[in-house]
């Protein structure tokens, strides 16, 4: 009877495995590189939420002590994270801030044995602030910036290197579309102080995007590559506005 049931479900099992294989194959190439996400930060947020929204406002030092093992686990894990390719330009600032996170966790731990309530609460506040900094490093200010960067990344780090003319041309067209959307984007209220600097940097980037002439891909590839380099530098300058 059990063998009959097993044979009955065998075709379904094979189909599920086959479908999973297709889904894996259908995954866009380099998609892991072009997604600006660090999943462990999302996991750590659950612990930070308890610290900041329950333990800290309630001055619940017992809960803060109880959360220390989880905080240590995530701090150590985050320090070992390898950023996706699209965030490679953030590597230095990321390492500086993960090191700072570990320093804060060390002070947090010291305040738990023996318990120093005020130092522990101060460390919890610093922990929350440092977590927010790490999130800001990995999260683009605007979705339009992220969309532009995803196209730029593939052009700069893959298509030019591979000399894939077809993809180079199509990515230039897409960059101009993304730039048009970026030019219409407005900063969130919390970033309004940086608006003037952002608009200036965006204008410079727009000029370098418009300077990309796809006819050069075949006729003058060296000059085209130089213009892409300029555009990449202009993009980085725009990103620095938000650091």
C-alpha cells in the first residue's frame, strides 16, 4: 500500500523538481550582483526592533541583557558579509561602519556584567543608530537612483569588458530612459537639505549620459569607454551627496 502511494506521488515529485530547475535557469544573469540588498540586515532588524521599540523605551535592562547573544551573533555575521557587486563602491564605508558596530556591541556587553543600566541604555541607543547607518549604506535614497545604477553596473562592469556591442547599445538606450525618470524624481523630506547639491550632481550626470553616442561603440570604442568612465565617476559623485 505504501509503495503504491509512493509511485502515485513520484510524477508530482519529478514535476516539482523540474519546475524548480527551470525557475533557477530562468533567473536573470548577474541578478545577485545587481540587487542592493544584505539579507542579514533584514534579519537583524527583528532584534533591533525589540531593542528600540520595547526594551529601550521601557528601560527594560533585563530584556537588553537577554538580547545580547542575538546581537553578538548578528554583529559577527554582518562583519563577515560580502557585499553584492553593485555595492562594491561602498565596501570601504561598509567595513568602517561594521567595525564601529562591533565596538558598540563590545561596550553593550561590558555594560551587562555587572549591569550598568545607564551605560547599557546608551549602548542600546548607539546600536540602533549604527544599524540605521548600515541600512542607509545599502539602501538607495531613491528607487530611480537604484534603477539607473543597475543598468550602469552591467554596462560598466560586464558589457564593456566583454565587448558585447549589442548589450552596450541597448544599455545606453536604457540608461537614457532611466536618467529621464531620475531627472523628475524628488528627494524625501528628510533629505531636503541636500537637494541643491543633489540637483547639481544630477545635472552633471545627465550631461555625461547624453554624451554617450552609440555610433562610437563601433567607430571609436576608446572614446566611448572614456565617456562611460566619466559617467561612472559622475554617478559616484552624485551618490557621495548622500554620505
